[in-house]
C-alpha cells in the first residue's frame, strides 16, 4: 500500500513536469499562427508563404513520429524526451533572434524536430504511472495544457504587441520556460514504476508495422484522427480569417482565437473523465465529433457585423468540442498490444500531422487563388461531418485493453 501511494505521488510529479513542457511546446508551435497578421505585414508574406511558415514545424514533426515510437521502445520515453528537448530550446532561441523568413523557418524546423517525440513518449510514461480507470483522465490533463499554451500565444501576443511594443519579449520568456521544463524533466521523469516488469521490445520495425496493421480496431482510429487534424488547420488560420473576413482588430482576433484554445482545457479534461466514468470511449467520441461539426458550421455562418464576444462564445464551444482528439490517443494503447503501442502512436500522430502540414498551405493557396475563404473552409467543414460518420459506422470500443 505504501508503495502504491508513493507511486501515486511520483506519478503526479511526472504529470506536472510533462504538462509544463507540453504547455510551452504548444505556445511555441502556435506562435507563428498567432503572429500571422504581424509577420505578413512586417515581412510582406503571401498567404502561401505564411501557411508554409506555420507548417514547417509540422513537416519535421510528422516525419519524426514513427522514429519517435521506435525511440520510445529502444531508448525509453525518458531519454528520448530529454535528448530531443535540446533541439526545441535551440529552435526557440533562433526564432527569437530571427529578422527574416529564412531564420524563422530554420527555427520552426528545429522546434518541430525537438517537439516531435514529446507527446507520444509523455503519453507512454503517464499511461504507466496511472491505473486504467484514471488513464484517460491523466492524459486529458496533459493534453489540456496544449490549450493553455495555445491560449497564451493567441491572447499573449496581441497584448504584448499592444503594451510592450512587440512580440519578442514574450517569446523569449516562453523560451526560458522551455529551459525550466527541460530541467524539471531531467529531475523527475522515470519510465515506469519500479515494481513493473520491463516493457516488451517491439522487435524489427517492419514486423512491428505489420502487427499494427493487422489490428482491425486501428483503422477507424487512424481515419478519424486524420480527419480531425483539419480542425487544427482551421484554428491555425483563424486569426487571419477573422482579420480578412470579419474585419476584427488584433485584440479582438486574440480574444476570439484564444477563446477557442482556452476552452480546450476543460474539454480535454472532461472528455477523459466522462470516458473513464462511462468505461467507454466510442460514445463520448461520437458526441464531441458531431458537436464540433455543427458548431463549425454555426461559426462560419455568423455575420461580420456581430460583436466579437459572440464569435468568442461560439469559438469557445468549438474549441471545447475539438477536445475529442484526446480519446483517439487514449484508444491506441487499449487497441494494440504494449510492444506495438509506441509505434502505433507514432504512426497515428505522424500521418495525422502530415495531413495537417499539407493541408495548411493548401488552405492558404486556395485563398490566394480564389480570393476568399469559401473553398478552404468548405473542405474543413466536410472533414468534420465525415469524422462523425466514420466513427458511427466503423469505430469499435477499445476500453478494457488489447
């Protein structure tokens, strides 16, 4: 009993340490999106180039997801996280000092590399330190810090620009917080409780991939996750969309965009708690997905003349519903055996992020070509409704383990 209490306390310390890092990573990854109106004005960027700047982080991030799963198996999650965080710190400092788009892109690539291994390895560690009836809740808390980091970027940069005369001081502060997260992980992280048996090795990569693709439950999870990545495309372009189409100033843009991200915090926690209490993953996942599709349609239909607070309320509800992604992550270790779960998580996150990376500049390119957002937002809206259909028809319950 004493050992269990000690593991419980240490598990909470680990959750706090990885949550600090994940908060900071999401601030840094959201920064180019939050700064799009400013950087487009300062550097004269086209919509396509702005989309590339946002996506450059995610190109490397996507490519590294499968290696991240392999590293999790070979080196262990702790060593993988600590080693790669160094690249994130270097990239953040490079972005801070950059005065041209070339160095901004280089900083994004370094941060994408450093952050690429973090989430799935953090999920692996958290899953080992919490019992199954609290795993989705713990993963939900970890995931909720992404919304807090996004909120800090979307609301923080307009305020910094308004009252501090620029964005770099806030960016430097968060870069230093990344260093603090690195130190916390170095001191606190442990791969697993001491009494656990060593984790089974995944074996050769090709053999492990074949085992993943033999799992029938994995396909609907993968399809749904790829489709919901369109949600992040819309949120990434939301500041510029509000500026161009709704005529909002930078402060109002920050208010609406940050409302979408801040409500992801209770959303990530609640969807995990509800799922754990129900001992089901599929019903809450379908409910959140359907709500997200309907709310996006409502948000796009709001007329430009309405007050910003109305847009913020609907955007907040939309961000709450977008928290559905947490359950996709929770379902993978339940649907697959432990020896392939790390690689499966890497594959899931990698393909989903690659889809986001490709669609983000395509979204901007369509705006360049058509002169409006109708075609781009139509794709996002269609993907939202298709997600719900896929989950209803094909997803299987995973609670209870592989």
